[in-house]
C-alpha cells in the first residue's frame, strides 16, 4: 500500500512536470541567470580579509574583491600586495574621491545587479571581533553600516565573516613554547 501510494505520487508529479513544466524552471530566457555571484569589500590584505575571501570563494567561484579607494596611494599599495601574493580572486578598485565608502560600495553593487549576470549576489563582510565587548564601539562601524544598507535589497545576501583576535597571553605562551622569547 505504502509503495503504491508513493509510485502514484511520483507518477502524478512527473506528469504535472511534463505538462506544465518544472515549477522552479524559468519561463523567460532572461530569468535564466548564472547563479550566485560574490563580493568582498577589502581595505587591506590581512588575515581577516583572507579568511573572508576563502569563505566567499567556497560559496561561489565567481567572487570579486572590491576596494573602495579614497586614497590613490593606498590603492596602489593594495594592488602591489595583491600581485605579490598571487591572489586568484580579481580585485576591482572603485574610486571614492569624497570618502563615501558605503555609498560607493552600494553604487558598485547596483552596477553588478543591473548587469543581470546573477540571480543572487552575496556580499561577505569581514568583521574583526575584539576580545572585550566594549571594544566593538571602536571596530566594524563601516561594516555594520554596509550590512544595514544591503539588507533591504531583494537579490543581495549579506554574510558576516568574524575573525576572533588571539589574546596576548596566548601569544606569549606560544612564543615561550617555541623559544622565541
């Protein structure tokens, strides 16, 4: 009885799919997009950013690192470090002469969204997690504002990638073990 009911259900689903098409299938050729694209806002090439890039590339191979450049010297330094480290993820520099980091990132996301290559875009935001709770006031303010502004976009997913700092005591114990102190 159980087997017969499941066979009937499977047959009726298959028949419905043949007649009406798959319920998740696109009816329009324009709606058939590549899939998920990813972006990571980058200020510098450090452990926090490397962890975030690794996470984003695990989600999708179509990841782009985005640097909002308010200082041309800083952008040149980042490009140099990027080349020295042989990073496989492309780095895109967005000029921001008025230091409007969040506004310029949102404009960049709008351009990527209008290109229509992806049905979903994931923005992975690197976040430093300090040892003490009160230190959060000093860190991640731009990242928090980016998350807040991106949450209201339909096809944008926002992910925080936390990086926990190593306590100084642990570094001292580790360096004593290795004989470097």
